[in-house]
């Protein structure tokens, strides 16, 4: 486990939202279909350029904190009009865009999100907002289906409420213990859950 610069934050203030998220999980809402199987080769993650515009919300990715994402498609030109992966300023944008594309019959071969178990990250507080650092390098990403997602903690990303991924379950539990939130697996992420965070 790598050392991290973490700032302790007190207080909860998210009880009602957490209860709502728990209710969503209990209803068994339709979850994202998933990625290519572990047996199929998947393209490697790429480094996201600082000036890249988010493919969901059009914000400039390098100007915002928090977890990032990318989606790879077998026929990327059908989705993005060019041969490249989708790139996103937030994990919530990643999932929201993926659900929209699935409605059009486009399923990603793989989804990558920032893996906070693999980077030296910082949690900082300024102007009453607690934010986690952003990491755009290719080696900071892991497959979404290999991550434990801390959802709706006190720590925000580019779009506010966030889904912060850890490949190490102990890291996710430690983060949750310090900052609150609920832990989800990729297969449990539903459209309703994502929309509740945006």
C-alpha cells in the first residue's frame, strides 16, 4: 500500500442521501451490463491529456479534481466519430455516458476508472469543499470491475458527489471509515444510482 496525503474531515451531513442510495441498491435497479470478460483481451488505458474535454459534460478534464474515467469500444468511431477511447472528468460522467451509449446498442469493451490504491493521492479542503486529487496518467487507471467504489462520501470530485475506486478492499474500507459513503462493486452500479449523484 502506498503512502497518501490525507486530511481528516469531521461531520457527516449526508445521512439522508446515504439512506436513499441504500434504498436504490436494495431495489435491484438495472445495473450496467459490464465489460468484456476477463478472458478477452482489452485495450490498455491511455493517459488523458490535461486539455481533453469530457465526453459527457464538456468540462476540461485537467482543470478539475477527482476520479476520472475512460471507456473503450470495439467501434469507437461509431461512438466518438474518431478512433479513440471516451474520456471523462468524473466517474459519474463515465457511467452516465456508458448507460446512454448502451441505450444506442454500444457496449464498451472495457471501462477504466482512477484506482486510488495505485496512486499517491491527496484529499484537500478549501472553501468548505473536500476534494480528492485527479490522476490522468495511464498507469493510474484500473478496470472498473476490479474496483471497490466508495460512493457519496464527504470527498467530492469534478461533478460533486463522487464514486472513488480502490483496487484494494482494505483501502476502500479505510477511506469509507474516514470519509463516509457506501461501498459498491461495479456490477451494482445502476442508472438510478448514478443519476442520484449528479
